[in-house]
C-alpha cells in the first residue's frame, strides 16, 4: 500500500501538470516539441512579461565567468544565439576566483563577456542580471556597472540575487525605505529596466513571501529531481508563482553534475525532462563547452512531458544521495558557490 506522503506527492505533481496543460504550456499531449518547431528551440510564455522564451537558456557561470577565457566565452555565447537561445542570465556578482584569490575584483566578469557579444547582437536576446546589494545606493551602483559591462542601455530583467532564509531580516531589507526594491521600481519607472524578479537557492518560503507582497514578474529558483526531500520548491513556491502568472525559471538542474555521481540519474535528459515537465518557463544551465551547450539544446528540442509515474520514478532515483543534490539548501559539506 502506498504511504501517505507518496499519495500526497502524487497529487501535488498531478495538480501541477494539470495546470501546465491547462495554461497551454505543453503542445499536443505526447508530441515532441521538435515536431512542432521544425528543429528550432521550442518556446514558452515567460509569465506576465509577454515574452516568448526558449525552453533552454544560457547561464552566466561556468566558462562565462572565468577570467582568461574570454575567447571561449564569446564563442559559446555566439553559438547559443545561433541555435536559438534568446535568454541569457548573469549577475553583477559572477566572476570566479582561483583558490585563495579575492573574488571582489572579478565581479562582473560574466557580464563583460556577454557584453562583448550583445554589442553586436542585442536585439536577439532577453538579458537578465542581478544585484546582491540590499540597499538603494548599492543596487544603483550595480545597475550602472551592469549597463556598462553589458554594453546596453536597458536591462530586460533585473533581479534581487539569492534571497536568504538564514538572514531573518532579508525581506525587511528588501522592502526598507532605502532598500533595493526602491531602486528597482525607480529603474523600471525610468525605462532602464523592463521587468523585476527575485532569485533564491535555499528558501522557497522567503521567495513565496516576496511574491505575495510584491508583483514581481519572474522568479529564478534552484530546482532539480531531488527537490522533494528537503524544503520543496515544487510544493512551497510553484503554486503561488503559477497563481500569480509569474515566470518561473529553473536552475541547478544537474546540481553542478553531482546528479550523475552515484548511478541514480545517469543522463542529462532525465534531469532536464523532469524540470521541464513542471510549469517552468525555461531552465538556465551554465556550460563549459560548446559541445555541452549543443547536447543540452538537442535534449530540449526533443522534449516530451513526463507522466506522473515517470516523475515519481526519477525522484526516487535521487533519494539515496539527495543531500548532495540539494547542496544549495545547506545539506552538504560541498563548497557552496553560487
């Protein structure tokens, strides 16, 4: 006999898949997107923004944030755009230091690499960046630098980076009179920023609270097949986001490749198909090589939504090592770098 948790989880997944179908997120049931798009990258609605986003988007970490890899980063970005990617995610924070190196001077590395491509191909991509500062003045400084780095006069999506659960005052800082949200609303009113969003790795509760208190356009959240085993985003955040027509973007899909370590989930296809079956607009993945990029895009081109049973089966595969796959929620001793 199925236990209560299993029955409840089945209903949660069934409800979310029903919402996805009802809102037109999927094409004809069981038909691969590739058949409907002639080999092009399939699209979904990005919530209430009105933007049609490719189901695969390029993350601004991995090669894009490593100093000294400018040529490889630019080649990777160009190839992504050539293959139909129309959304790139980055941050004022991204810049990977070597061991023992100060990270602060490297912040903006990812934006700089992206900017050199945007200078020539701005019209092809929706660009999202973030500020990790919680103050009005600090956020405005980040915005000024991001615009310069990205070589653009407008950001499509400006996000509050990495909302924390460990800092009880984080939400209060965001809404403070001199807080980051004041900067975001001003930038939007002036047309410098089109849409506003929030991001987080460890606390679906905090993200949900923010969506309930302010009409953000997009939420970027860590989401993979081990989600249900600790503080689940699927249960605590997604229903609120869907109800408010917020664009949902999934990240940490392969959990920095840890998802493949113990013979549970053995293919990127399983990892991607699981998340794309949920009511997300797109997934962002940082890529080290063009070959990785092309492999991921090919998986998305041939995506078919999974059944409830297939979703539950994939979840079960991650159970023995779920703490490593939820490292961003503080469950693992692995280095936690965003």
